[in-house]
C-alpha cells in the first residue's frame, strides 16, 4: 500500500492500536485518580505500617499559605505546586497535588477510588488481551529486548545523538525502542498492578507473601508511586520522540496501522 | 513550530482532565459503570484467608485516632462516668433469641486476641493488639433466622449533622475468624476515643468497616431501607461496601 505516494508498511495490527489508545485513556485516568488517592495521605514510608522515621516522601503544609515537599528528610518549599495548592473550588488550601491534575478535580477520595479501581481493570484486561494476541501472532518477538540487542543499545543512542551516521541494523523496532517497550510492558506494568494489589487488605489476607515481598503495605504504596513516576517518565520521552520523529507519520500509523519507513 | 504546538496541546489536554473528570464524576450513569468494578473485586477477592498477625513488639503504642469525634452527648458521658456499667449491647432483628449483653457478660465470653494491621482507606496503617468476642461466636449465641443476610452495626457517634454512623457485613464476613467485637486495645480496656466500650475489628477490609462505639447489632435481610441504603455511613457517601481493596 502507498501512503502519500510512498510505500508504506502495515506496522500496527488493530488490537495493538486499540489497546494503545485505551491505555492512553486509562493511563491519564489512573494517574489523575491515583494522585487524588495519594492526597488523602500524602506520605510514603519504606515500611509495612505508617512510620514517620522511615518516611521517604512527605508533601504537606506546615502553615497556611505554605506548601512543602520533603524527600529523604530534605525539605523544599513548593507553595502553589505541591502542599499548598489550588483546591478546585476557587481557593488555595492544604492539598498535596493541585486540583487541576487530580480526578475528580477537587478533593473526593471516594470518587478517585471509583475511577482508579475501574480503569485499573481496563488497563489490566487490555494488557492481557494485547499480550495473548501478540504472542499468538508473533508480534511479540519483534518487540521484546533480547541479549543480542544489548550491544546495539549504545550505537543506537549514538545515532540519535548524531555521533554516528547510520543506526545499527535492526527489525521493525530499534534496540532502544525494544528496551523501552520491554521495560514498560513487562516490568513497570506488572509492578504497578502487583503493588496496587499488595497494599489492599483483602489481597494481603490471601497472599501475604506478595505484600511482604514489597516490604509491607506502606512500602508497596511507595513502589506503586515510584512505578507511576517511571511510567510518567516514559510517557514524556515517548511523546517527545513521537513529536520529533515525524509526528504525522507516527500518529497516522497508530491510528490506521500504516507506517511509512524513512 | 509544529512540535511546540503538539506539546502545548498535549499539556493542555492533561491539565483539562481534572475538570472533565469532575463533570463525568457527577453523572449517575458514569458512576454506575465505574462502580461495577466493586462487584468484580468482591467476587474475585472477597473475604478469604487470614489477615497477617504480628508480634507484640510490632504494636503501635499510640494507635492513631480517626473517624468521627468521640460522642459528647450526656448519655455517653454518663456511660463513661459510670465505667460503662449501664451499657447494654442490643442484638436484635432476624435472630432466634434477641437479647442484650452487659460489658461484664461480654467479658465473660471466650476472648480472642489478635495483633493486626488497621489499613485506612486514606492510605495509612497502624498496628494494634485487640481482644474481645468473636462476632461469629456472638451470632451463634443469639442464633440466626433463615432470612438473615447482613449484620448491621448501629453506632453512637454522628457526623456532626446528627447522622449516626453505621456499618454492615454479610454473614460470610461476619463469621470470618478474625471479625472481632473488640473490648480491649493494647492490653487496656478500650478508651472512649478508640470506640469504648465495644467496637468492631475487620482486619481483612479497610478501616471504615471497623465501626466504633457500637450500641446495637441488627441482623437484617437487606439494608436497602437503612439510612442511604448502601450499607454504611461512608458507603452512603460513595465509598465501596466491599472494602477489601
């Protein structure tokens, strides 16, 4: 098939495209509602129960009009951004993350939990359907990082940095893409699902070793937050790369499936 | 230029999510769809296994106080002043032998001690040592009728607007070996701020299920006609009835 007069390849099957956009939606909702849930207790402790002595992150408001963020005991003033923020009702008050980035856009823990627990299912079932279909169709093989790709990682990065004229030879996905997708889909996605389960009392009663494996309930909450942060990091880099590597071609291929090789 | 436009629109799309989410959050149909996850979680996770039990030196000496303010009405003040001697736990509804229990009677029943973690829906946790009567044991004493489905806990605390706190468990949850009517916390009689003289402990679910200051236990076939009809004070405010996750 030709797109814009040039030869194109069918790069993304329907299920990949559908799950990609469903993930985008679920990702945005899970981040927003997750920050809403975080706001109800804006501390992260590296322990089983809450323990101020093992506090890794604390966002608070020591006085009206002041917001602070404490990371490993180092306190930064973050008024307006974290701790003392827009409450979504036209005022500023003691809220960790600001209302415009939380779901719902004002303090509502019950609402945040409803969104979070529903879209957690959407994201997880979507992942499962994509995984099974990709494994059957063989697309997974193109995507997963292999030991032989490791020595190509730096040459690929060197190419991006314009230190090298040609990228190392590779298939549909280059070695850096494979590394990123493998990390997101097979490390970070399972991490946020398992840590989310591990901090739930009903799951803890069924599978206590899971909660223990992450260091206990509060520690699982910390890992859940770290996993979220890494996924946001991937999201930013991914969006930047799509925007800089032929945004029209990239977007078209994830909508219609047809990608025009450069 | 195009790149900057793309990034700017992506950023504004993200910033718009909060208000859009708020609008959708208040739509009844959306709310019903989102709440469907609760049924799935209840079915799949349910109340299985046992909450982890800890050792004595894991216990938090200062157990965090949360929830409504300690009752301040004259009746409760009188109970406290008289060391809960006039207190009677009423057990009624779909039971074979409705009856009342004094604190002394409850103390004479077989006691269970558990050191378990209290997981608040807000995200924090605290470990306490609880002693009291197994809820399942008490239900055996009064005997359940065939139409019994839920055990409702009527409490003495209110939200400041006069709405009394209440909670409910189904029979499976009520008969869980760790579902406890606690009379003691950390080797001392329950103090007023922690729900004296009798409170519930449900370590397999989030803290709001563990009702404090229980006055009356009512066994019912359905909780649809009680208060907001969702089986608990916080459930009536939009929280899940199944609080295992």
